[in-house]
């Protein structure tokens, strides 16, 4: 690796860039950053770490930078940014994930959490369990962990836990000792195109495991099982250890509004966070604890105390007897799991699912899964589609999504103010409003709370 002292992070207000920038600063790099938005939830954390943050983009920001680390989303947007144009010309442009893998993971015992769903929750849980065991890990998560007041934990131990994202092959530069693989489903169709391409990406990532490493995988995921078939015989030279877990091995499950209890491998566990999907997340962590020889008391105490992460079934508050939840869900599987968890917490309430669809390509690809995913809600509202890095194709909208949901009370209300007005008129005491999406919906949920 070439010597690097100063790194400039373009888009430092994003969760991933903000977290990695803080770790880089703690590891002794000189760090700066910039963003068009200077009011993101992570900017203050970056500034408190002593990192200079510029508003907007200007070539002067990278005058003395050794590397310019950016989000891969920049490659789908205008490439006229002064920083990226100059950085590419100087040969110092790099994805922030590549910087993380090549520079910050170096010399660490790396544990990666991968999969379509549950990466952030599982990464946070892994960090808390290792912290409880006194292993002082460094942890990088894609959402805020309340007990850390941040989406990173910077430790002095040898362990480094990273949320490993498949989009744009972001995890390609990671070389872990252990991978927890939650699940694999069709996602990011604008990049991968087909499910087979997703499997190929994961297969390359699994091949990055260091010799003698461990793959902990959810055997209740059909996508995972397809990957295991592809793995067969391909990396025997690495002496890869396979460890599986399965929700169907759980016994005496009890889901109540205040806790989740279950038995696994003859031991009893308790979770604060609701939903069967979180039991699956916990099973991966239980197997990780077994691999690392973390004792049961440290493991279970961390599981019991974990209250969740930001924007994952986050209760924002209530007004007029109506509760408002905010969640990052952007895929039918996540919609279904989150609605089921809200039902666990509020068994006697009417549930409003308010969904901001995220990207045209994703929702078009998963339309057949929508009816089952929203069936558990009493009322469903779809807003206009958040395009993110995509262009509007002109032949697909939230109205098509609402129709495809085939729900008896599904409606398309494109603009946020109109959604708020509708909920103000039609929601009642005892109702629950669950807002889901990974675009601007976090603003909508808060506006609903203010104006309901």
C-alpha cells in the first residue's frame, strides 16, 4: 500500500463515510471532508471528532490530499464535481469501502456482517457482545447505536467488526477471519441485474476469507443455500469452517410487547427488540460467541440490554394516543418483518404502513412480493418513489406500486404534506403509524409526529 497521511472524504455526511472518517482520524490519519448537506444526523459527530468539514465541493479541498474517498453512488451521478474530476486526474480517487478494507482493517482480526437484511442490527449486536466480553472491539455500523451515541465504536483491541455491503461489490476489499451471512435476496437490480450476479459477488467475497476462517450462515435463507452449493469444493484449500444456524431450531419462542424469549441449543435467551427476524439476527451472534469462546453470561446480558439502533423500528413518540415509528425498511421482506414486529409491540392497534418506495429498479423488480409484505397492515400509503441515484423512467410510479400491493386499503399519495393531512384526518387514538423507507422518509415520520 502506498503511504497515505491525508484523506479527504467527499459526502462525509453519510453514515458510512462519517463513521470511517472518524475511525481514520482515531487511527492517526489527517482527515477532512465535505458535503452538499451540512445538516445530516452524522455531521456533528464528525466535527466533534476534530475533522474539518467544508460545505459544497471545490477542488481546493483536495489540494494536499493523498486519497479522496467517495461513496460509490457518485459514479451514478454527475461526475462534474471539482473534487472527483481532479482526484481522478491525480489518480487518488477511491471508494471509502476500499480505503476501509486496505488501510483501516490492516492488522486487525476482521469480522464482517453481510446479507440483504439485518446487517446493521447484527453488526451492533456483535460489537456489544464483544464489548461485554472485554474484547474492546472497533465497530463500524450503518446506523446510530444509542449506547455509543454514534455509528462507530473505536476500541483498542484486535477485533474489528464491519458491516459489509454487497452493493457495487463494496465488500470486495475486505479480507475477514469471520463472516456472518444473514441472508441473500434479489436487491440492487440496477447494479447486479440478476440474482446470479449477486451470488457471484458474494462468492468472490467469501473467497476473501483468510485461511482457516469461518463462515457463519443462516440456513433458513434459500439464497444462502444456493451460495453454499456454489462454494462446495471451490475453497477447500482455505480449510474454511462452515457454521450454520436455523430459525427452525428455536424452541419455546415467546413474543410479547416488552420482550422476546426463546431457547436455542439448550440455552434460554431474551431480547428487548421485537420480531422473529431479530431472533435470526441473534442466532448469528450466538454462533459468533461460540466461535470466539465468549461465555454465556456476557452473551446473554448483551442480548438482553440491546434496545436496537437508529431508524430500525424507532419509536419517535406519540400524540393524541397515536404512536409514530420510523424504520429504514426498503424491501418487501423488510416491510413484512417490520410490520410483524410492530404488531408484536402493539397487538391491539390499527397499523398504518406509510412507505416511501426507494428506487424505481428495486420496486419494479420485487413487485410480486409486495402483496404478502403489507398484508399485516390495516392501511397502506405509498408516496412517490425516491429516485436516489436513478433517473425516472417515466413509465412507473408509486401508483403502480400501490395497485400491485393488492391491499384492500392501499392508496397512492405522492407528496409528504398530503400524506400528513390524510393521516391527520383519518388516524385515531390507539393507532400506530409506521413510516418506512431509506430516502427522505425519516423527515416524513418526524413531520407526522409534529402535525398529527
